[in-house]
C-alpha cells in the first residue's frame, strides 16, 4: 500500500510549529548559539530534512531566512559586523537556491533597519527595492532619514531645497509609482515583529503623496495594503484622500464602493454607483449591479441591458442579488437553472454553491466572510468574461 502524503496545509502547519519551536530555542539559548553558529545551523538542517524530506527548495530556504532573522534579532552582538558576517556565512551554507544571498541580505537589512542603522541597512536593501513595495519604502525611508542629517538644525524644511539623500528617496518612490512592484509577496517580510515595517510603509506612502500629489499609485498601494492587513482606519483615510484628488478615477470609485458595502452604508454605495454612471455612462461595469435595494437593482439591471451586458452575466448578478437579500430558495433555483443553461461555466457555479451555503449559516462571521467573497468573486468573474467575450447584440 502506497504511503499517504500529507496535504500542503498540514505540512505548512507542521512547518510553522517547528519554526516556533526554534524561535523559543533561540530566545533561551542566544549566547550559546552565537558561540557556535555552524552547529546550530546544522541542527536546523537536520530537523528540516528529518521532518520534511520532500520540502521544496523555496520553502526550505524561506525557513532558513526566518531562523536567521530570529538569530539576529535575539542576539546582543548585532552591532558587531564580524558577527553579522558569520551569521550570514553559516546561513548561506545551508541554503539550496542559487540566489540564496537574496533572502539573507533582506533579513539582515531589515534587522539593521529595525535597529535604526539606516546607513548599513541601505547597503543590504536597496538592490531589492523592486521585489516588493514594502522593501522599496524601507529603502526610501533609509534615504529619507539620512536626508534629515544633511542640514543644520536651524534650517527649516520649508526654507531649504531637498538634499541628495532626499532626492534619492523621492526618486525611489517615483520609480515604484511608475513600475508598480508587487506588495506583501515576500515571505521574508512576514515576521512576527513587522509592525515597524508597517509604520515605515505608511510614512513613505504619505510622503509620496506629498511629493507627487498626482501619482495615484500611492493611493492604490496603500489601499491594497490596508485591505491585506485589515487596517480599516488607514483604508478610510486613503479613500478620503483619493476621493478628493482622484474623484473621477474608476479604481478609487470601485474601492470606495466596496468599502461602503462592507460597512453597510447603502446610501453611500448608491451615491458611488450614481457617480460612476455619470463618469462612465457607456461602461458596463459589473459593480453597478451590486446593490441590495430592489428598486435600485432593477433600475441598474435595465440600464445594463441597454448597455448590452451579456445575458449570462446578468443572470450571475441575479443570483448574487438573491444571496445578498437572503432569498435562499430563489438563489438555489437560479443556480440550478444557470447550471443547466451554461454547463461550460460549471467551474464557477461550484464556487457559487459553496459561497451560498455560508450565506445561510447561523454564524454571523461566516455570513460576513461569504458576503465579501461573493462580491470579490463575482467582480473577478465578470471582468474576465467582459474582457474575453464580445458583448451580445
């Protein structure tokens, strides 16, 4: 009988438990580890290979990066660069990928940044600023802090021109606004005490908006991070800023609409929809139809027909509307009818069935999660369909 393999979810749960065990060991034995780094890393390799013999190289190396950050964070020798080089050398010998130095340089740079050593942190971070927006803002933050030392204390920011370091900070922020790097993608950024990195990100986003008020990317990146991290306060603040500076921009309007829906502000959501109708009267934006007021829904549905919205998308919105208004039987019937009419879309109907089950749960948190999942999935599905298929005549 073939040996049963653990699912990926179980493997990663066990991997995280092993990581926490090592973190506790590092906290308790930091002096001992610092005195014999090769032995410690050998212990880490042995534990990984014995517990996870088929672990992919990426996950193996990411584990080493996380352990390395913890070793540096717990040590009292962090200001000794000979010590840092020894840690890096020991870690690099254990890693598998050809670009093994990337993750190590990032975690060393982040630890130095946390310690306030911007000069040395910059040496490790600046070459990787395009890998993730938070690395970019971290590097720009280093330049910006160094810029504050370029002038005498008697010179106020208003009365001086930007110095070399501030210009480098501005240049890096502008580069990110032009190139749109990914955000929250690197595992090296997801460590336990990453709050300092969040504060840096928000500071630089608002400096970017101050330096380049017409660059929408700072609003876009900030909103994406606010949603990812569940930061409602910053999300609302950015939406207020975005609605003032980019009040005709579809992305900002869409994000404002989603926020109004999630906070159950039906009147505000309707106002955003009406604004979108005025700004983009010929655009069959799927989001027009996501309202829980029947009169508004049917009004927008008629408009969508006039704009030649594909019939199958209208039927998807009918299902979504019934779910949002908790019309259980109507939703179930329409899902079954849709399945018979469009068998080629079975893959998406399966998703809708799972979401619909949670809509009628007694657990309010599951209902809230289902509501958000429905809105996100319908929007993504309809955008893809409208992009790939011609509009019915």
